[in-house]
């Protein structure tokens, strides 16, 4: 176990990378937050269907609801639940969308917030899984440290910005997320 408990973590590769960064103090909080964002982007791509994304966009852009009536938006969101079936991430995005419509928010910003809230909810759930894994494979102190660093990274993410990153079709590099490939990239100072 010299490589660390993150190697045996039964989660997708980006979550293993996040666990590694949360465990090793050589990574600063910004790098942990970057890995958290990448892990959430990966989960979103793998779990949330294109038709569901389009349905959510239709609700918050007023398609088939030019008057912006909350009753119609809520009906559209109820219908969107069928598109989210089998995806906890997708169901959470719909649930957060419903909550924001009840609060009277029917704009594009509300869509970004709803998806961002769902992403953070996913992040916290997976953080608990990482913590439990570290508790089984290592010790309480190490599990608490990893949990605290991951919690701090996920809590620090902006819901709006996260929602924009997830829903924007542009690659992650456009949002400041990029893989360091050059020797001169090194550790940010």
C-alpha cells in the first residue's frame, strides 16, 4: 500500500486522482479543486444524457413557455424525470431545477445553479465514499484529513461556474482547466 489507498478505490479514474490529491500535501487546495471539477465533469458526461440536458435548457430558456409560467415549467420538469431515469446525477439536476422554479427562478442562471447544486451534491456523496474507503484501508486521522481537504475543495466551487462548465459544450480547457504536459508547467507558485 505504499502508493496509497486511492489506488484500490473502486471509483472512476478522476475520483482516484482527486483522492490522491486530497491525500498528498504536495497538492495545494487549488489543484485539489481542479481535480474535483474534473471528476464532476467526467461524471456529468458519463451519466447525464443529451436529451435531459436539452429538456432542462428548454425549460429555463422558455421554449414552449414563452410567458414563463411556473406551472408549465414544473410540468416540463416532471416530464424530464423520465429522461433522467437511471441517473442519480440527472435526477438531482431535475430536483434542483424544480426547487429553483418554486423559488420563481426561470432564467438561464437558474439552470446553471441547478446543475451546479446537483454536481456539488454528487461531489459530497463521493467524498463520503472516499472517506469510508480511506477509513477501511488506512486510519481515522488520514481519512479525516482527506475528507477535510475534499470537503473544502468541493465547498469552494461556485455552483454557477460549475453549472456553466458542465453545460457549456466547449472543452474544459476554455474554463482554465488543462492538463499539465510540459516540463516548464511544473507546480504553480
